[in-house]
């Protein structure tokens, strides 16, 4: 289930086709069963209405759950770009070669962060990009430590403190983006949504006396659209709704231009 949820286009097709088949099963079972009297038919319609209302409520609950996930990932990306830019500005105030070495590592760090945000669900590459970013952070921090140790009397304390604070912010945002990328709706909720959708589709099929196009497609199509949208917002790598990395790409160009001068 988790793999299907991670691929929203496939999830859409699975729910659409699967629920249409469930509606068809309900229609066929109704045909082979004995005719229902008015009270039994009213009971079936009541169950249908109750399940569809419950399903609507659950779908309306699932969508707002995932929207903050998408917004958090987008905002953290912008914050990280700003934090890296701040480190670059503060590193210019450090004496060379320490400040120069830190600034030389920043474009590589941005490359690693863009690799982390690649638009594919390759966990090996994602982990490798996160590890590479951590390695570069350590290398930049060592430059600050070397500066303090080798020139304790020549260091402007506030500037070094600001660079150190900037590097800590960059590291914190890296961890926050990784945590935000791993946030998912619990599998139990997906199971409940699927179960209620299947029951509603079956009762919708069982409540009609003959096959109708609307009865077969409206509910499955609605559920498939909403749940695929939920999966899109939950997974920003494999669907059609992506998080644009414009801020990080612009920062990479700016850093490379500065080093080229």
C-alpha cells in the first residue's frame, strides 16, 4: 500500500478501476438476490447515504492533513536557501584562507541539497545526498575551528560567532527538511479510507436496480481524484505537484558567479 501511495498516478488508477469493480459486484449481487420489499430497500438506501456521508467526511479530513506537509517542505526549502546565503555573506568577513574555503564549499553544498530534492523516489540517492551535505557541513565547521585555534588573538569574536550560528542554522534546516520529507499519513488512516470507500461503492451498486453509468463512475472517480490529490501533497517527488527549487537554483548560480569573479 505504501508503494502505491508513493505513486499518485498509479493510486488514481487503482482506486478508479477497483471501486468501479466493487460497484459492479454490488449490482450483480443485487440481481441474483431476492427482490427487496420497501422497508429493506429503504434500509439499503439509508446505509448508502450514511456511508457516502461518512466517506465525504473522511476525505475532507484527509486533504487538510496533507496540505501542511507540502507547505512546510516548500517553506523550509526557502529558509534553507536564505540561511546558506547568510553564511556566504558572513564568511566574506572572515580572514582568508578560511572564509575563502568556506565559500568554495557552499556551491557544492547547494548541489547536494538540490540532489536531495530530486524529483524521483530513489532512497539510495536521497540518503547519499544527505550524507554528502553533512560531510560538507563538517568541512566548513572545521575551517571555523581552525581559524579560532590558529589565530586566537586575531579573530573578531562576534563575526566568528555569527558564522558559527549560521552554520548551525543550515545544519538544523537540513535535518528539518529530512524530517518533513519523511512525514506521511499513517497507514491506518489509508486503510480506513480504503475500507469505507469499498463499503460505500458496494452499497451504491447494491442499491440500484439496474446498471447506470453515473452510479458506476461518480463515486469511484470522486474518491480516486481526492485520494490521489492527498497522495500528491504527501509525496512531492513522484506526483505531478512538485516543490519548485527556484530559490536553491538561483542561489547556486549566484554562488558560482561570485567564485568566478
